[in-house]
C-alpha cells in the first residue's frame, strides 16, 4: 500500500525519466507542447506526449486513494460556525462535490449539554431553546434527506438572519418535507437522533473546546483547525493522496509540501 507522500515521489520519478527520454528522442515528441504536470490529465494529451503507458502505471498506483473525510462539529445559531460554513466549508464542498475526493459529515450539537429525565434526553444550549431546536431540525434533516440535499437546506438556514424561522422556507426550496422534519425534531425520534450526535461529540479525542471544531480523517489539531478556517480547499487538496483534480488549481498544489509537513 502506498502512503504519505510516496505517490507524489513516484510521480516525480516517472516524469523525470520521461523528460530525459523526450530530450534524447531525436525530436520524436515534437507534438507535445504541454508541461509535464498535464501529461496524465487527459488521454489525448497522454497520447500526444507518448506517455500513455507511464500514465496508466501512475493511475494504477493511486486509483485506490481514499477521499478526505471532513467532519464539522457545530451548533445552530453559533456565529463563528455560520461564518465558517458560509465562507469556507460550503464553497469548498461545492467546488469538490463532483470530484469525489472529499467526504463531508455534519454533527449539530456543539457545546450543548444533555441530561436524562425519564425516557427523554433534555438538551441545554448556549443560546437557549431556539438553538436546541435548530440542532434538532438539522439532525432530523440529515436523517431524512440525502446528504447533499440536507446540507443545502442547513446551509440555506444558517446563512439566513433567523435560521430556525427560515428553516421551513429552506426545506421547501430543496423539496424536503418540513412537516416531517419538524415532527421529528419535536418527537422521540429527534430526541434519540440528537442524543447520538451528543455521543459523537462527547467521544472526541481530544475533547472539543470550541465550535466550529473540524476533524480531518478523524483527527483534530490546532494547526489543522487554523488551516481549515483559513483555506479548507488547499488543506483537502493537500491531504488527498491521489492525483489532484483540476479543482485543486496550480496555486493550491504549490502549497502541498508546506501543508503536508504539518501532519
């Protein structure tokens, strides 16, 4: 199994050899006017640059690269969470959604607390009952809807002036059944689903100290948090071990070595 930066070292070795061969091939490769970084980006380019086999070998080496798992632990109505979701998380998710290199998970609970009273969990939230209600709406939406739809609804609500008030409108915009979601949020199902979110949050190691709290592949560090809040796209592109998609643009790729060195 290939791990860490080994795929990229193999990539450099492949194309160092190819470049030497192209220089000594008596001009046979004159149809290739593309830089080496693009030789494997498209089958036609690979053909013109006469590196089809080398690119096939490279893809075989990295075809099983796993997506980067990004999990956001947050709470509804939290201003910092809302800013992170609006300015960083949502744009990154939309940019990479079609590439398959990023798995996103949301855990709406944050700094809430729970106590068991009879057969029900009672939740206490920093901003009060409205925030707990918002957490429950989001948790139930994640339960009923495909993730892409659920996140669109949650993002729509969280960037609104009054998230819990606008939730019904956001749900309707994306074709979700708000009545069903609301009944879940106010019933036994929502109570158990939110308890599951509490368990996930309380199981964090190290324990979370604030929100938003981001883990990458299940790991949290202060350096990682700072990078995620500054440039999540570059962070995900840097950690992904397969060939970066075109969405990870050239400027971001140049930051790979610096970022990888922090983990």
